[in-house]
C-alpha cells in the first residue's frame, strides 16, 4: 500500500489537449491523503478537465499522473481498473443512468460494480439518499426530477461508494440556498468521516472556504494559486484576488 | 390470463394508434409538399445541394449492394438450373428478379437506411437546436426550404440509382453465372433480353419512384416531429427506418399486385 | 473503415466476456424482448408482403416457361428458408434494433453515462454489449423462423387465390435439403451477431450531443444492413463451393 507520506494523487507538468488546443498547461499539483481541496476559477478555465484527469477519464500525453502510487497516463494504462475502483466523480452534467431509477443509480457502483447484493448495499444507499434529502424519490426516474435534484443524486452516487478519492464538479450549481448549504456541509462531513481525499470545484466560494483547507485557482489551464484557503486574499496574483472578491460579492 | 390478453390488447391498440398518428402526420407533410411543387415554389440551391449529398454520395454503396444482390440471385437459382438443366432460365430469372423486385426493394432499403435515417437525424437535430423555429420566425416556410428540396432530391436520386444499381446487379449476376454455372455472358444477356426486359424495368422504376416518395415523406415527418433532446433524435431515426421499411414493402406489394392484375 | 475495426474489437471483448460466463442472463431476456418480441409484428407484416410478392414473381416466371405451378410452393419454401427468411430478418433487425441500440448507447456516450459506468467499476462492454449480442443472435434466428412461416403462409394464400395452387401442392419440400436449413440458421446467427456489434460500436463512438446520436444511428443502420448483404453473399458462395 502507499507509504504514509506519499501523495494520494499527483500531477507533474501535465498538459492536456483537445485536438491541438491545450486546456491544461503544465499543471503540477499534489494531493495528500485526507485533504479537502477547493478548486476555483472561471468557466472554461480547465476545472472540469482537471477533475477528469484525476479520475483517469482523460489521459494526457504530456506529463505524469500518479494515483495511489501508480502511474496512469497515456503511456501507462495497466491496472487502471483497480485505480478507478477507488475514485468517485460527480459529473457536471450528472451522467445519471436514465434507464435506472434513483435508488439503482446511487447503488450502481456497489451492486453492479462490486457485485454486492442489493440487501447488503441497502443501508449505504439509504443513508446517502437521506443525506442529500432525496429519500422519498428513491423510485423515480432521472427524467422525472429537476436539474437540482439530479445533481443531488449524482452526489449521492459518489458518497454511497465511499471512494478514497472523491471529486465533485460543481456540486451546488443551481441549488437553492438551503440545499447548497446542506450539500457543502455533507461533502465536508463525508471527507472528515471517511478520510477521503476530496476535491471540490465550484463557484460558490463563501460556502467552500469553511470546508476546505487548501485552495487551488485554475485560470486558462494554469495554476495561479495553490495554498491555504485562508490566505487567498493576500495571494500574489491580482486576477485571483479580484475573482475571489467578486465571487464573494456575488453571493452576498 | 385475462390480464395478459388485456395487456396485449392495450399494446396492440397503442401500436395501431401510433401508426395512424404517424400516417396522418405523413399525409399532411406529403400534401404540403405537393402544394409547394405545383406551381414550383421551393429553394433551388438547396435542392441541388441535396441532390449531390443524397444521390452522388450514395452511389458506391448502392452499386455494391446491387452487385451482391445479383450474385445472390444467381446462386439461389443455381439449384433449379442444375436440376432442370434450364440454363437459359438463369438469365431470365435474374433479369426479372433484379429489375422488377429485388433491385428496387433492396436498393431502397439500403438507401432508406443511409439517406432516410440521415435526414430524420438531421432534421431532428435542427428541431432540437431550434433552427426550425428560427426559420419560422423569419417567415420562411420550413416545408419549402427543408422538405421539398429533399423530396425532389430523394425521389430523383433513388430512381437514377435504381437504374444504375440494376445494371450492377445484372453484371453481378452475369459474372456469377459465368463463374459458377459456366454460362457465358453472351447466353446470359440473350436470355435476359428475350424476356421482355422493358416491362420489368418499368415496374422497377415505378416502384423506385414510390419508394422514394415513401422514404422522403417518412424521414422528413419523423425528423420534424422530434421531441426530447438527444434521445428523441435517436428514437425518431428508429421510428423512421421502421416506418419506411414497412412502407416500402407495402408499396411493393400494392404495385406488384396492381401490375399483375393489369398485365395478366 | 475505423468502425469495422471497433466492431471487431468489440467482438473480441464480447467473446472473451462470454467465455468467462459474464452473461447477465436477466438482461439478455430483457433485450430479447426488446429486439425479438417487439419486432415480431413488424417482421411478420413485412414478410407477409414479401411472401406474397415472391409468389407473384415466381408464378409469372413459371408461366412463361410452362403454365404449370406445381413447383411453385417448393421453390418458394426453398428460397424462404435459405435466403429470404434470414436476409429479411437480418435487414429488418438491422433497421429496427440496430438504430435502437446505436441510439441508446450513443445517447449514453454523449451524456457521459459510459464514463460514469467505468468509474463505477463496470465495464460497458460486459454490461451493455454482451446481453445485446446474445439476445440479438437468438432474436434473429427466431425472427427468421417467424418470417419464413408467415411468408410461406401468405404466399400459400396468394397461390391459392390467384393461381389455384392447392395448399397440399404448395407445401412441397422437394427442393429442400438439410444443408439449406443449416445455411439458413448459420446466416441468421451471423447476422444476429453482427448487428449489435456494429450498432454498439457506432454508439460508443458517438460524440457531440444530439447531432452525434443522429450520426451514430445512421452509420449503424447503413453499415449493419450492408454487412448483412455482404455476409449473405459470402456465406451463400462458400456453401455452394463446399457442396459442389
């Protein structure tokens, strides 16, 4: 198993391209086990792409990606299935299975992935649904739910699987304030109780700051700030300062 | 037991109602298409573009399919030829089958798969991305701009492609009978010509025309009535090819029946 | 074409999964219902028309040679089992089920559901392709049989009403050999195997929203229908050569 002080996930000079256009430019980051990291930045800046790289869904041709002490980039795909078993990603566009109901969606990695019996998985699934507030909708289809509700199902799907690396892409976009607060608190307590390495990409900076210890700012594919959340206001880059400032004002 | 029967009856009822619904929508589309054809009031540039896209690019696959159909026909008749020694039979059977029957229907099926599905998908995407609404907002009639050019292109292309395809089918048949049954091409062609070829060609072309109308009306109707995003487009294409196949074979039967009533 | 390479790759992966008995039998039944049972009406109606047209064509041919129709039934039955049954089942299945599968998997691909599946430790090939592969082969065979039965029955009706051929005379197996039945079965299974592989390959490759799904369904039906005809020709040729 990984040595105690080895990072759970590390990117070294990763450049990801769509065709010829780079969306991540020479990104180097390292995440310790159990850290809760906030990922901020403008739309199109590369946050979703970064999460996709961390979840092994995109493999960059340049740079190295190491997850749980294993290299997983375009040149090293061996063992990727084992690595994936420990990662959970809440997709920005939900990616719910439209032919399955909410319960089956949330239970999917347990029942279909780890081949657990439905009864064994039931407590985990039930708890995850409770925590996102969707227990009454367990047997609805995704097409019957609102966008915000679908987002919560996607989050529950990650939470129920209890991965060692949990990634959330825009968990509270389009949610009302009550549910936003609830979801962010849930992510925080999930990280604390499971010790999972958690990365949360969001625009809701005020709610992000209480739960994360570290903030990474991604602008145009480059990391402009990587440090303690509390010190972001005094960071060197003016772009980042202004961004955080206006984000705070926007949600006042 | 009665519940199963009840479920089956409901399913059948749904199916039939669905078909009637679709048939109604297609009749409407067809009517509006006809109205825009006489007097001709449609977008000519778009028509040329569609002719190229639909006709020219389908040629390779139609030619290949027709060639293979010709080959299959001869293999199929080989059994009878060997048993009866009626070598002249091969040319005649192939000729008739390819020109009047298998040629038009299988070419139309391939064509509907390629062009019909494509049209339904294209129009469906236009609906989903609200381009059709945008056209209406600009006071451009979608029928004149979208449907009629495709109608003309599809019907014209299918007829021409059927003629070309028929040729390939006969060539395929001749090659195969030469290779398999040692009937040389001259004998094959003689037998072919002796059976009153033109009649069969004519029937085949009438069928091609009818199939073209079916394909174009069905695909444009399904395409323009899409709802439900990416999934809806997929469902429209699915419904379209099924309806087209049914339509093709129904027309095939109707025309064959009427033709033989007329001729015999 | 890249798609054929993808389809072959799927064939390899599917065969491997089947050998390891990752079969998902319940899903196979669900897919069989979708592909086979729900296509039955469509195939039945179409084959009835094809059968009737076939009889008209053959009868008018025979009338030119000798005005006697005793061989009509035998020829129609022979042609149905060897050729028309399997090929029509294949083409109609490619049409209905091919587009359906490509559309379903295509829209899953386009909305990232396939990626989500991979992250849940579920292999899309095992989960989606294998059940469709198995059910499609069975469905094609079943539909070919159904098609033959319906086509022959409809043809028999037309032969009786139009050409006064008695049902007894019509139902003659004089041209049938065991190898014809084997050929028909082989063809049905081959077509049934090809269609889901091609359709799923097209679905997996879909990118770009509803336009991508539309493209995937179109390519699926075109390629699948074309391959059905090519395989029919190849199998017929091989059979002929081997029985010479």
